[in-house]
């Protein structure tokens, strides 16, 4: 009897303690042990708003919250709400929060049906088609669409480890998510199946959102060293991620692993020191990345890598970069699994601190071209827009553009151009930072992209130039090689024709409409020929004209009255010969030489109603009329610097060997101005804009630009779309510069180029094209948007 009384007292006391405990027990401590996903809602209204209006969160949450969202809309609380999912389908939920009198007022809900399950002390409420079973346990409201789950809730043991993880979440975030690999929908936020797969421990992410997307940060726990591949970074130090600075600007995916010690990483990855490779060129790296169709290595000393690769052979040079064939092409096939796998790394090249491997030389060249032109991922506005949400260093870094993100989330994510997740491994857990963000591309207004390259048969003799295509009303490109083969190349990069000519083209090729029918011909001189070619590269009769004495300057073409009555002026030493468009000598032109060689190309200028033919001869500035007679007698001597003569400020303008600006007015008065130029200088002008270059100092309209020291080509001025552009090329660093009339660099310049550049509107599309060379046999064309 005494034993029975004692047992009764014990049971009563135990139940009393249990009730007291339930009153103080925090809501999340009722979460069942077998739970694989939890949503902690901190701001209910914001959270519900995010489900409705944020595309990413709508897709992530809807599956789990489809049955619970209509219930949540009837809650009135500022306390955290915990929603747990235990079954594999995540169709059944458990909802927990602190109870108060205003939390869930059923009588105020329209379209509801309620009843009490008396025996179970559980309420059943139906709102439209959604049923929720709910009860109060101490100070906790518990609700579920699964009656059996709610019935056993009193007797669930607390998951102490899970409770501790929940306590690490950020109360200031809109919501937090805790999940393991059995919650595949949330695992998509990791951008990596390898990281999410078979991870029995929890990932914790605090979520923030905006109209542009979401950002999240948290930790991934991993107590068991075999539980997750991120433990491959054990005993390594996260590093700065460098590969975005060589990844092409349009890369859809980048996966980068970084470490301070590859051998330590390799041993962890293979989990067996006997199979780990001790001697490998990868020991000299601190980062390896898979970028679409290429592998990129980063090293502080690529020479060490190059020296340690024995099975290689140099097969060609591309823009002064050696390309090698790689004998061990399968080295990346399995050694870096599951992070990276890449077959057939057949070729590689070294660029700055990077080594690029690809299966084809075409892929390799494309990556190198973008890198040379700074068209890289790190330079895109989309990538730069997410940098504030990311850490400077990481162990694993994953980037996806909209195409790559679409593959991850399994739906079309157009507009989400900037998305990244980084993992920073420390001890037994890993920090996570992520951002998925819409970015409206603004680059269309100032981007520069390589449109095409065209390789010709031999070394280019002079910089390519643009000529008008009267058929398409656009422009083509003409260029000559050292074998005196002349090429016409279309605006899309196709070679239209090749023609063998006699000698080097002198200066620029001119265009004339000799039949006055809108069809243009190419007119130019070589040392002993005057050529006129039609659109198809055929000689136009009676051309070419042959000359016994050498032609010493480019062909000058004059159209005095803009009536297409062309005059073709040929310079031979001290003499000038003038022809009409039919190849006939013009009797009305007779130049009486002053006995000196003509040292600048004759030019025609119109001032008012008068014509002036101007050139330098010896130390005299010759100014003639249409008949070849002296129109202005310039008495002052000029030591010509070799620069051309221009019409600037309505004055005949050039420079002397002292670097002074020489100007002569229509009355023959000569004036000088000190421009602080050295004896080696170059100038060019329009009627109102003067550009000069000495050494590395470029001056545009009195505005000075100090360029890097180099070997610069003569500056050129282009007036297109009511705007002035100035270009020059540093032949030493192989950079083409482009500035406006205010001496401001055009965005995304300089670009790669090995010759002086021409700016023109080649095709019918919006934007200009810049034409240069990428090597001694290849023309490169860039599109300016």
C-alpha cells in the first residue's frame, strides 16, 4: 500500500513538473528530432510579402508553404514563428510560436469551420481548403496539417544540437532557413550538388530580400570529416579569388577552389595520403577554377608551373602569347572531383599570373582576347554590383549568370545576371555568403566587344583603313600585305577579294565616283602606278597609269566644286602631274617647281570662294591656285617637321623642327606658337581641334593626358555622330587608346591592338567600330555600343 501511494505521488509530481516545464519551454524546443528543414520567420508581414513579390523566394518557399501560407496570413504576432518539415515530401508542417490572446483569433476569420477534438484536446480549423490542427502547450502555440504529428508532440525529446543552431540565427533578418540534404529545394541556394549531397548536418542561412533579389549568409556545420566535401579545405587558409579577372565577361559559370597549400587540400580531398599526388605542378597554385569550357590556374609564379610541366610543346604564338600542346590532358578529369572535372585539357597558355587550359586553341584564344581587352567578369557592372555582399577571401567560390542560375534553379531566370555563393571554411564549419540579384544591363551604352578577327595570307604592310560600300551604304576594310596583295574585307570580316598590285600603296586610299552614278572606285598610287579599281577589285580603264619616275607621295584627289569633276594629283620629287578621272593629263595645270623636293602631300582647301593647293617644298610653304600658279607668296622659311599641313582656324597649319606651331593666313603672314613640343612630335587637326603628341604626353584642345611611357603611333581624329574621337596606339604595350574631345577616355579603353586604329561605322547596326590589328597578319574589329 505504501508503495502504491509513493508511486502515485511520484507520477503526480512528474506530470506537474512536465506542465511547468512546458510553460517555460521555448517554442523551437518542441521541434521533432527527425526534422530536415526549418523556416524561422522573424518579420511575418515582410515574410508573407516576400513570398508574393520576390521571384526567388516564391519559388523556394512555395512548395513547403503552400498549405501553411493561408494559415500564416491569419496570425497576428511579432514573435518568431518556426515552421518545421520532417517528411521527405515536405507536404506536412509543424508550426510553433509563442502564444498570446491575439495570435490566432478564429472568430475573426471569414470562411472558416472549427471544431474541438475533445478527447485529444486539439482544435481543428478549416480555412477555405486548408485544414490546421492546433493546440496550446504551456506558452507555445503548435499547429500542423498532420494530426498524428501534433498528437505525439508532447512526448518528443528535444533536439539540443538543433536548438543551439537555431539560437545562432540572426533575429534581424526577415527569415532564416535551416536545412540538410533532404531538403533539396533549399539546397539549390548552395549552387553545388557536391556540397549539398549527403550532408546530414544543417546549413543555416539568414535571408534578406529586395525587389532585385535576395542575399543570404550563414554557416554549414560539419562535425564528421567525411560528411561534407568542404572538409577538403581543412588545415588550409581561404584565399583571394582572382579568376574573375580573367574569366570572360559573358561566362555563364565559374567554380573556383582556393587554398594556401595545395598538397594539404589534395590529401583532404582524396582522404588517403597514399593516393594523393605529392609531386605535381598544381603544388605551385593557390587557386583552380572551372570557367565554362576552360580550367584556370592562379599562381604567384607561373614560371615554376611552366618549368614543372614536362609533357608540353610550343605550337604557336597568339598576340605574343605562347600556346602549348599539353600531353597530360586528363589531369583534371578526376583529381579535383567533386568540385571540378574537366576532360581533354589539350592546350594551355600563360597570361600574367594565370595559366589557362582548354580543349581547343579556339577556346584558348577567345579567353585570351577578352583578357587582353579587359572584357572580363570582374570588370562587368553586374559582377561589381554584388561585391559588397561578398568576402574578399574564400575557399570555394561559385558564380552564375542568368543562364547558369537557370540551370541551378530549374527555371528561366532572365535578368538575374549577378549571382554568387562563397564558402569560407574554418575548423568544423563553413561560413556562407550568397547573393542572387537582378541586374539591368547598362553596358549597352558604353561596352566594347571584339566583333571579329580576319587573318590574311602574309604580314600586313600598313594599317587597315575603312572605305565606303556604296551597295550597303556601310563600310568595308581595305588592307595590303608585304607581298603587295590588296584585300577588301566586308563589315562582317569576310574577305571579298584579293588583288595583286605593283608596289606599296602610298598613304590612304581615296574613293571617287568617276561615272557620277553613285558607284565608288578606289584610287591610289604605288611608287610607279596610279590605280583606280572598281567595287570588285577590277582595274577601271585606262588605269593603272604607269610611271617611269618614282611617285614620292600619296595620291591627292581634288573635287573643287563638289561636282565629281575629280583631279588626281601625282607627286614625283619636285614635280606635280594632274590627271582627270579619265586618266587624261589636265593641260590647264602647270606647276613651276622652286627647285626643291616636295616634302608633304599636296592638299586642297576651300576658304570662302577661293581654292588653295598647299604643300611644303624645301623650306617654302607653297600655296597654289587651281592652275598651279602661286596664289600666296609666303616669304618666311619653314623647317618642316614632317607633319602634314592642315587647315586649322582658317589658317594653313603645321609644325617646324623646333616643335613650334606654324600658321599662315590667306595674306601670307606667318605666325609661330610654342607648344612645348620636342623635335620628335606629331600633330593632327580638324578645322577647330588641335591634337599633339610628344613622347607620352597627348594634348587635345589644350587638355593634357599623361600616358604610360611607350611607343605611340600618330594620333588620329575622327568626327562621327557629331562627336570628335582621338585615337593612338602604344606599339610597346599593344594598347589602343580612344578619347573624346574633352580628353576623357572612352569607357572600357584601352583595348588590345598592335597598329594604329581607324574608327568608323562599318555596318547598319547602332554603334561604331574600331579597326586595328591583333598581330602582324590579323585584323581585329571592336564594336562600341
